């Protein structure tokens, strides 16, 4: 079991992996997150364009490290996590 939040997206930006730590941090269970658009569901509108850009570049092999990803919790709180993609 990982002590770090681990999640994955497919080429369409839909959640394809959501580990227990990510569920703990966000309050969204794996079943609630799977298949949902990561950016449109879990990222505030103010950050969607920049997050989408980082994720798109990562899918094409342009790696990012220590990007502050602002995830929103089920309770509506923002949690910043460091993304390495």
C-alpha cells in the first residue's frame, strides 16, 4: 500500500487509477472517481487550463516534476499535492 496519492488518467483525461491515499485525501472513493474527467471533476475552474496543459504534455512524454496540483475534496476544500508526471 502506497503512502502517497497515486492516480492515473487515460488519453481522454478520465481517471483510470485512484489509490487508497488519493481517496483518503479527496474523500472520493475509487468507484466515485473512476471514469470521471480528472480536470473537469476534481480541479477548480481557475486552474483547469494550466492543469490540462501539464497533463496533456505528460501524455506526450514531456515530463513535469513537483507541479502543485490543486485537487478539490468532496467537502469542497482544496488540497495541493505535488504532481510528478
